[in-house]
């Protein structure tokens, strides 16, 4: 019997709550706001629209380290902070695969990064990431922020949390920050495709209509923020 997503979400919410989170969990009415205007998320630090995103070198599920510099011919990137255990991230897995399928060939590949402290969430460790990538057929690099130094630099607070970068004069410029779309529960009922709209605008040389949205998901687990 297929378990409805909302039931899986309820089961998984316990793994999304942790006193060492970088920010509060989604409010209880997040699921009812999916078709309402998205509120810009406040963040204490990290990139803003127009900032240059510096490069990184992180271990991947393929056994190598991956950097943005490894993709000299791309026009930009769709960088998504996601993970194995979070039910929101799981709900978006196929959509993340679809984003890479659609846009990698157009010059904007997906780079997925798991940001959680693996001592807090062992399910998000590299070994488990390798199994997940194989099981789901990930066609994009799935990296581990093992020192947890990259996600704070970006200002990511949730899984998933997306940053669209565009190459300009040899620099990776942040052009969009936030959610993938406006309905984490049901991909068939999405009415606003924020990441797709942003990348489509970049490809056409047009202004991005919605540049920042509120990322809905599990808080990133970081033991250094434990009080």
C-alpha cells in the first residue's frame, strides 16, 4: 500500500528537529502556504543576489573531489543543499534529477551538497550518500560538506536550499536563492517553478522575475551551533 506523502512527512519530522539546528523548523502552516506568495527568507549571513560565489572542493559519491572549476564550459550552476534523511529533500529528489536532465545540457548542471553534521545524522554520511545516489540514479555530483564550511558561506539554512549561479566575467554570480518551487508535497500541483524560471531567464538573457524565496525544509544540523 502506498503511504501518502503527508504521512511520510509526519514520520520524518522527528529527524528534522534538533536543538543543534542552524535555524527553526518550518512553521506548522508551511504546507498551507504553498500556493500563497512566497515571503523572502531572512538570513543572518551568506550570499545575497549579485554576490560572487567562491569555489569549493568537496568529496563526492564517486570517490573524487569536485569543484566548480571542473566545469569550465558551463554557463552557470544550480547548487542545491540537500540530504538523505530529510523528508522534504526526499520529496524533491526526482525534481532535482529532472532539473539536471533539463538544464545540464543547456549549461546549468546541478551540484548537490549534503551539509549536515554526520555525527548528528549518520544517514547523511558519505557511505549512505553513495547508496542513495546509486538507488535513485543521480546524474549529478552529490557532495559532502564534511567540514561544514561551505553551507554557512552560502547562507543555506534548509534542506533543500537552492542557489542559481551565473558565470559572468569568469566569476560565479548568485542570481537566485530559495525554494525549488512552491509545492513540496505534490510535484503535479506546482504553480510556481522558481528555479526553472530563473534559469530560463538567464538562458534568454532576461531579468529574473523572482530572485529570492523562502526555502522550506529541514534545518541544517551543525553541532557547533549547539547551545
